[in-house]
């Protein structure tokens, strides 16, 4: 009698351990793949930002030909790009990116007042490329936030939360926030014209 | 109706689709079972017929699964879009791919002034998105973005695969009913009085079911199609975070009464709005429509933005 009971108990324990093991493996794998998705999403943002920086020289060349164009605005764009190229570390880069965003916004806002520039085919193509790139940066950030939400939810819900701490994967990630600078609307000053 | 956020919309609709498919399989299982019994009796012969049907069903499904994208683009006269000429379109598609994490699909264009679009392909790696030239000239950039996002949602949710399977199921259901109606009278049966009474009941049930099945199967398929349209609308809102863009595009589409020449009954369900301009709000007519009423779609989208 005792032997039968022991065997059953042993089998039950082994069965339990096996099931827990399988669940743990499944959870670990899904955590890893989500983590990689988050990292990939973050890298994508940089891809789009670089694309934007690469388009700038072409833009400056096209706009320079319109001699009467607001010199200050053009210089703002060029300066921002140089700052970006010489940035050391992510904080500097982030600041430079914000400067560039602001400068580009000013440039396009001011361009509204120059009908010949607006009609220029090169400028129109560049405008579409740059505004599309701005969109892509925004969507890349949106996608990153979506992945962060997925990650944060995953590590906090049951049964993942039981294992996440064990695997060292229970740190919530930060959402990408728009900076104060980016939230400000661009004020265009036509008084200098 | 209180404003629903898009995540809840999407999960509600997906659940509905699963239930509808369950109904489909039960219906077909019933039919195949009846036929098997009628033909071979409740024994190994009947079971053999059932297996043969099963194999045919799987074969049909596989064939349609692998060939759906090329067939559709060929039938609608769509041509792959030139990257330089349709630069903005490619940009918008790329933007939406970034927002959704999908790989870039191939982009096709149909020369037609009607505003419409469709997506096809068995999975995101083999997807095709197609818009009319009417879309490009009459929608602004935001609206076009909303439409493309809707189509990419279909790709993301494997809707094309779902609807292909649904079409195959309808075909099978119709085929089985046809079979019953033709061969019900040639069925095997015992001369035992108790058994023959049961058999007559079975035959009557079979005939009624056979007459109703094509109708029921089609209604189920259309209900699935409508649910997926709502899911795709919600998916578009999720991608662009701008539900009003698609709402505005739908408004423009609803005001456009011109039917799309390239579409026909077989491909109508793929488009973003009924290209044959069928539904006009009547309840009964709506049950036979591949798309939900545009007014309902617009109000749902507006409800998502607050």
C-alpha cells in the first residue's frame, strides 16, 4: 500500500515539474522575442533619423538658389545638421535632432511665402521626401511605444510575472516622450523680410 | 454607442469570426455526415466517403491558399506601380509598414476614376496592396494614409486567407447540398420498417438542409466579411492614430456613386467599400452585403477619436 502511494506521489511531482518546465520555456521564449522586437523598434527610429539627416544637404542646395530666402532660417538648418554630425552620445544627439526638427519646421513654414520656390520641382520632391521622413520618424517612435506597451504588459500579466523575475526580465521599459522643445509650435517671424 | 477603443473592437470581432467559422464547420460536417450515412450506411463505407470528402476539402483549400494573390491581380487588371511616378504612394505605404511592423508589400495601381483599394496575399511576406488612380487624385495625403492602413490591417490579420478559406467552405457546402439533392433517392437502406422510417426522416431533413445550405453558407461568409471590415477599420485607426482620416476618406467614397469597372461579384469582397454599390441601408440588403454600411463605419471611426 505504502509503495503504491509513494509511486503515485513521485509521478505527480515529476509530472508537475515537467509541466512547469515546459511553461517556463514557452514564457522565456516569448519574453526574449518580445524583447528583441522592442530593441529592433528602437533601432528603426535611428534609421529614419539618419535618413532625414542625409536629405538635408540636398535641401539646402535647392533652397540656396533663391537668394532672397530667409538667410537665418537656412543657417538654422545647416547649424542643426552640423551639431548632429558632431554630437557625442545619445543626449547630445537627441538635442541636435530636436534642433533640426524645429529648424525644418521653420524652413517649410517660411517657404509658404515664396511661390516660385514652392513651385520648383526639386523643392516639391524634397518637401515630400522630408515630410514623409518626418512621418516615418514619428511612426517609428509610435511603433517603439507600441512594443514597449506590449513588453510592459507581458512582464506584468499572469503567468509571465511569475517567471519574469526569475529570468531577470522584469524591468519595465520607458516610453518615448516628446520633449518640451518638440511640443512647442513653431513661431514664424516674417518681420525680417 | 459609447466610444470603443480600437483594441477592444479588434478582439471582439476576432472572437465573432471564430464563432462564425465554427458554425460553418458544423454545417459542413452535418452535410458530409448525412451524405456518408445515406451512401454507405452507418458503417465503414460511410466513414470512407467522409474521409474522401475530407481529403478533397483540404486539397481545395491548399490550392486556393497558394494562388490567391496572382489570380486576383490578374483578374482586376492591376499593374505594378512605378516607383518614381507613384513616389508619394510608396512613401505612404512605407510609413504604414513602419507603424505596423509589417514587411513592405508590392504596390499595384488600377486605372479607374472610382475611389477604391484592395489588398491580397496569403501572408504579410507575399502581400499586394492596390489602389485606383481615383484614390490618388481625389484623396488627400491623410485620407490615402487611412485607406492604405486599412488595407495593411487586412494583411496583418490574415483576412485574405480567412476569406479565401470561407469561399472554399461555401463552395464545398454548395457542392455537398447539390450532391444530397441528386442522390438522396439512391441511398442504401434496410427494408426493416423501423429503420426505413428513420431513413425517410433523414432524407427529408437532408433535402431541407440541402435547399437552405447555399443560403446559410453565403450569409455566414458575408457576416465574416463584414466583421473583418470593422476590424480593419479599427486597425487603420490603430496604425495612423488618426481615425478621422479614414472616416473622411469613407465619406468621399460614399458620395461617389460610380461603380468600379474592374470589379465583379467574385472580387467585390476584397475592396475597401462595395465596388458594385450594393448596400443602401435596408436590413435585408445589408445581410447580403460584403461590407457593412458606410454610415456605420464612419460613426464607429468618429467614436474612436476623442
